[in-house]
């Protein structure tokens, strides 16, 4: 019998993904356009970041968790930037 070596970086079937990974990607994507709404995008960004950290510990972690993590970080950075910009504009009008 021949033994097939499995790649040590392979973590599962590439067609299988968990609902947590899907939620991570959705919250990450939602956080980016919501960032311009006075920083509201920070809420789904933080939720997506937390879900991404939990999904990356899963045995079947695919690229969706990494994509959601990246989108969440971008959404949080844009939200903080928007809060500062709107804050400066508001203070300049006083």
C-alpha cells in the first residue's frame, strides 16, 4: 500500500467552511461602507474581528476567516479616521 503524505498546512476540506467564517466575512465587508456613517462601522468591525479570532482557532479554517479579519481591520481603521474627521469638522464649526 502506498501512503500519501498530507500537507501539514492543510487544515481541512477546502469546500467546507463554518458559519462563523461566513459571519466574519459578512461583518468585515459591512464594516467598510458603514465607516463613513459617523464611525458606525466600528461596531461590525469589532464583531467581525472577534469572530475571526474564534474562527481561526477552528480546525477547518479557510481563507474566508482571513479575508473577514482583513476587512474588519480596514473597517475599524476607516471608522476611527471618520470619527476624527467628523470631530474636527464639528469642532471647527463651533
